[in-house]
C-alpha cells in the first residue's frame, strides 16, 4: 500500500506493474513493474519530463517477429529515457504472410526477451488498427500511459505525432538487410538460417506455437489462392 501511495503522490494514476486501458478487444494486459514511479525518490541525475514524471518513450512496431535489431533499439532508447512503452501494432492481425503471429505470441516474444536481459522498466501494450489517420494519435493515447518521446521510422507516424506536438525521434537502424521482419519470415519459409537473427526467447516462442510450419503453410496458401485451394480440396 505504501508503494501505491508513493506513486499517487507522484501523480501516476496506476498501480506499479499494471496498465489497464479501456478494453477494445479481448486481451488481458499484465505488465512488468517500472523501475521508478516517483521522481522525488529517483536516483540523482534521473531525467524528468515537463510533466514532472520520469521521462517515458513510446516505440511502435508490429514485431513479426521481434528480432535482435528491435532489442538493440530498445536498449539504446533506455539509455536516453527512464522507461519505454512498446506498442504492438496491428494487434488484431495474425495467420497471414505479413502478420503470422498473434498479439499474444508477440507479447511473449518481447516480454520473455526483456526479462532475460534484465530490462524491467517497460510496458507492453497491444494496439489494434483503426484505419482513421486523423484519430490515430488519440487512439494510441487512450491505450498507453503518458509519453514524452515517440521513436519511429515510419513517415506517416512521424507526421501524425508531430502534428500533436510530440517530440519524434528516429532510432538507429541495425543492419536493416538482416534485421527485418520480412527477411526473417522469408528465411523461415525458404528453410534458410534465421535463428541467429532473433533472441533465443523468440525462437522458443515460434517453436512452441509451431510457427515455422504455420508460415510455410501460409506461403503455400498465398501462392495457391483461395479459389484454387478450394478446388484442390
């Protein structure tokens, strides 16, 4: 109780370790605790935002799958901020070539990896698409804790958040030719080496859900097409 009261005194309107936005789809969010919740109790030199809270960043991605490039970007962002919100975009999509893994599977990939690396000052929030760009920022704001910085390479995302007066930063890109969800999915489908491009925890999640076979079957279905596939059956 004392810990919760300290967070309330710092104007943080949530209990440490949880985040429960208004539900827009059937998914339970259970998040790891932030490293600090009260800037007054933080160690000397902690970055403090204009809101009086710790400096918090938001990074958006589909993470299909989460790979080593993502991990390095998160580590780099946490050198500049005190905590990070990892938004899993297109959370409603799965079982397609572009989006083979469910939001829950992607959540596990990220959470298990960050746990292994001792990274606890983060939130993971799945966010569904609404396909109305004028409302996109408000939609994201309704789903995540308050943020100070947005990290993205997507030009449209940059434009939308900049128009709402957010500070938008382009994170460093790590060997884009290798560390790309599209490239990793291609390697899985074509039986090429891919394990070294993702954390071990991601390999385990993919293997546990039979993700390799799923992707290869999706590739066959995509080549055949729905009408021809029905004829084949």
